[in-house]
C-alpha cells in the first residue's frame, strides 16, 4: 500500500511544523477533477508508482501555516510564504516516499509547484482516482489529495 505512508507523513510533518495536533477527517474518493481552495502545492511522482500529491488550503490557512513555520506574522502570500508552503509539501512527500523506498518502491519526484487563485481545478490525462483526506489543525483545514497508481509501463 503506497497511500498510508503519504498520509502518515502529512500528519507527522504538519504536527511538527505547526506545533499543534492534527486531526484526520473522513476520506473521500473523487473520480474527476474538482475545484480546490485558494492555495495548492503540488508534487508529481514518477517511477514504479506515478501520480501526484496536492496540499490544498484556504488563503487564511496558508498564511497561518507559513507564519507558524517562519515564526513571524505573514500578511500576504509573499515569495517567503509560497516558498514555505512548497517546502511543506516537499517535506510531506519526501518523508512518505522515504518510507515507501524502504519497502522496495522506486520514485522520482518533481520539484514542488504552487498555484494560487479561486476556483482552481486540476486535470490530468492519467485518469487516476484522487483520495482526499481533510486534515484539521489549529490554523485551519488542509486537504491532502493523493492520486497515485502503479505505473502501467
């Protein structure tokens, strides 16, 4: 199973980075692309398992998390705030992938990307179902979207 290490990693990294507990909500399975919230950090994966991991959150949650991680109040989605959120996504996926590599999987990761705006919608020709896991923290809710599958080649 390659989903649980990513989810467990997200909970651990968010707890460490914000210093607050994280509660996992009920998972849902999305067959098609759906609109995300204002900020989405994305990392792609290739290798034996392919797909993407997206951390999506509201602008307020993004600013709160970035402020906590930098130990300073950030009032706008500045380059520092966006870099911080990309690094957060990188830490979540890297820790999860490290656990998967220990189980014999091989991956390549894309550099993190971040998108901001309202009614963002992500589409892919991979046709992978997306598992959406809401994670509640003191800063607000972050939804972890995991769309992974065994490589077809």
